[in-house]
């Protein structure tokens, strides 16, 4: 680290569920020009810009998680209906076989 290096240490923010989700590569900001480089000075504006991008990504993650949860609930409902149909079918087959004997 040279004398021109700037290290900014921010206090840890309280974690919320949405902040613990990993970011997927498809959800990262499309613009890489806003991303800091080692030569770029860290300014309050840059931090705010990154925070806006992070909030947008996390919003997308939350929406995707919500849709996944809804799909999961629907899949469980369908699976339960399939189990009920299977049990009814087994019962009907057993009745048919008992009458045929």
C-alpha cells in the first residue's frame, strides 16, 4: 500500500434477511463503470451510488425469493393432490381386484 491509498472502515450495519442472500452474477449491476477501482477515490457519492445498486440487486433477490416461495407452496399443493389421487386409485384397484376374484 502506497501513501496515496485510502482505506475506509465502515461500522457494521445490522443484518436483515435480505442482506444475507448471496448475489447472483445475473443480478449484478450491468454498468461496471460505477464500480470502484484501486485508483478511484472513495467518496460519499460513490458509496451512495453503490448502495443504490446494492439495494436494487437485493430487491430483485427478494422478488425472486418471493416467487420461488410461492412456486414451492404450489408444488407442495400439487404433490398432495397427486398423493390423494394415487391413494384413491390404489383403493379402486384393490376393490376391482376383490370383485374380480
